[in-house]
């Protein structure tokens, strides 16, 4: 489920992009495009319920394997041609084809997602001028500002195929301006014949043609399908998903997976754990799980260690301290966000009708700039009963006093002290956090079952 706050959409001037995505998803029915099941809205939010595609981003798999063999790259490219052909048939230019916007399903088929940059109502002869996309994949005509057609999607397909075969886009340079110069001026070159064989070279040369009128695909997808690189592809069979993918993702992420499963392969960070993205479920109907983490729209796939991701993304009240300070996102930050959700839920039950109590210390968790909020949370996580975490615990209403011991134990796990003071770093071994957290919950549940943590003992 993709949950979009209307105020957030308006404040970021994303109304047009959001409407475009909703429009595309509602029109399209293609086996290689993430389908929209249904949508609805509340006064504050829009809800898009999409099929759950759980094999991870193509970006993740390509980053892990460096490059794909020729047959695997051909298979993904063929399925993408079907997806783009479908969009073009609905007069839609995709404009942002890249590995991050391509998912794999549980069987290994591709699913194109993220339609926020699509251009609608584009006839074959129509041109548009909006400068958008990802630098490595921008077509020459877009860089020149001459206006562009659907042919830009075939350029980006060529860039993607080149990257799948070699590990890098064809004109890549760390300096963006130099990369743009190469796209406009440098000839296309290839590594060895073993990596990019003759048929692939010919296809790439035609897709990466600088003149969009001469580019393969300028007259429709059929001329790309007819290229001898795809001579063994039965396109009807492909569209019916009757080809068995050579690669099937291992350990795919399930909708009901707890957060430790999300992190267990060091592959996923959620980025937006909040009270709105955790739902209570019936264990009998959810494989024994009583809670589910939803809305993976901001989830990010990473390798081991720090993610290299410094986007201050998520719900302000629940963002981890290091994320607020623009430090690389790690698995610990998702766990820290869960802790804030827990504390928030306990405290807000004592606020009466006001969602945000004017007198609550937790106002400091969402008021001010990122650095102010980070400093407030650092102060609140200190052990001082009269000025740190103790201040927060005082806001728990009587019925939740029984969870005070659990809250203190979790605080000590997430924010231990050493000689230099409070620690907010990430242990390299996740079990150093998961094991004591799980034990803390198990101990608390045992004490509740024994009747030792009733609220009247803490009033």
C-alpha cells in the first residue's frame, strides 16, 4: 500500500506527478507493469493499493552481481520492451527507465514501477520539453532541449541493456557535466566480444543512435522486436509469462515479514517506520503474526554495512537521530524508529482529544529543524529521571505504567553509555541489538502473564 499525505504532495509540488502515476496505474494491465488493485482517499491521505512485488529492485541484483550474462540481460530487455510498448500504446512516455524503477517478482519476471515522471497524452508526432530523468540515462535530444518523443524511452532501454551487460552505463562519468558531454559527443565503445557479442553490439548501436528519428524504435517497438538479437524470442509466449526466468530471487520479502526479516540479508531498509505504517492483524489470518509492516514505497535496498543513503526521509517524529543529522542510514535506525513509535503510542494515550498535546515534551520531536529535533531526542534519551527519559515516561497514562520497565530496558539497549557519554552508533553484528530487544519483550510478556506488571503497581 502506498500512502501519500496530501499536504506532503502539495508542499513538494508533486500534485501533477501523483495524478500522473494514479492515471497510468488505473489504465494499464500488463504482466510486466506493477498493477494497481484499487485506490481510495481520506481527507488527509491518498491510498494506492498495489500488487506486492517482492523480489527486490533490479538495481540491487545488478549491484550485487556486477553484470548479467547475455541471456539474462536479453530476457529482462524483452520484457521491458513489452512494458514500454504497452505504455506507448496508451500515449504515455515513461521517461525514467533505470534499474531502481524495475522490480523482480517472486518468479524472476520484471515489474516496472514508479510512474511519477510519465508524460501522458503523447501522440507519435508530439514533442515535450520537460527536463527530467536520471543523468546517466538522459538522451541527447533531451540534453539539447530540442523537444523529445517516445524515442527517449528506447535510448534509456539501450543504456540499461549496456549497463546490464558491462556493469556501467555507456557514457558514465562521476562528473555530471563531463558525462553529458560524452553523451552528446563521444562515440559508443564496447568492451570485449565475450561480454558484448555482435548481435548485442548492433542492437545497442541502433538504440543508442543520437538522432532520435533514426533510432531503432522510432517507428514503434515492432522494429526492435524484429532485431536478430531477439531471434529466439516468441513474443506471444513471453507476454503470457510462459518463459521460465533463469534467475529466481532467493529469500524474497513477504508482506508480513517482521523487521528482523527485512534486515536479515542486509538488503532492505524501510526508511519510513511510523504509527501509520504498522497495522494490527489477526494471527489466525496472518500466518501467526499480530502486526504487519506496510508501505514499502520508501524502502531502500542496500548492501552490508552503511547504506550510503543520506536522504532525510520519513515521518519526523520517528526519524532516528543519525538520520536527522544526515548520517548514512543503517538497520539500527529502523529499529530506533520502532522504539519511538512505541514511546509515542504510550504517551499519546494520555493526551486526551488532542493528537499532539501542547504540553507534551514530545512536541520537540516534530517542531523545529532536523538538528533541533535530533538534539531534543538526544536529551530525552539520557538516563536522567528529572530531565531526560524520565520526563517522557511521566507522560504515560496510568494504564500504561506497566510498560515503564520495558521502556527503560529498550532505552538502555538503543542508547548505552560509555566513558564518553551516550552512544548512538550501529553494531556491525545485528544480533547485538536483536537478541536483547527480543529478550526484553519476552521478559515483559512473561511478567504480564504472571501478573507482575499491572498498572496499579506503578501509580
